[in-house]
C-alpha cells in the first residue's frame, strides 16, 4: 500500500509538501500554486515523516520571506520613481 503525500498551505499561494520517496524515506518541498515551476526541494531525504513535514514547513516559510522581500523591493522602487518624478516637476 502506497503512503499518502502530505500538504499544507502557507499564505494564499505557497504549498508545503512531503511525498514518499524510495526505500521508506520522505522528500520535502515547497512550491507556488500560481506558478508550479517555482519549487524548492531538499537534497536530503528524511526517514521520519514528521521531520520531513517540519522541513517542508521551513521551506515554505523561506519562500514567504522571499516573496516579502520582492514586494518590499518593488515598493521601494515605486517610491523612488515617485520621488524622482516629483523632483523633475
């Protein structure tokens, strides 16, 4: 009987996932629902499903921080361009 995968949604777009790999080990990953090509996986396989779930959650939190940094950078660039356009007036 095949083991079931485990998934948890973080934020609206980020999914943490654990899937069974060969020889009773687990693989952890996190990916974006809006763009499933963007995926982060662990190189190391885990024997414990619980530790794999914890690792998948950690990867999802890292992706959340990455998304926050991108949003902040975009906001800073928008503010900078507004200041530049105001100086030109």
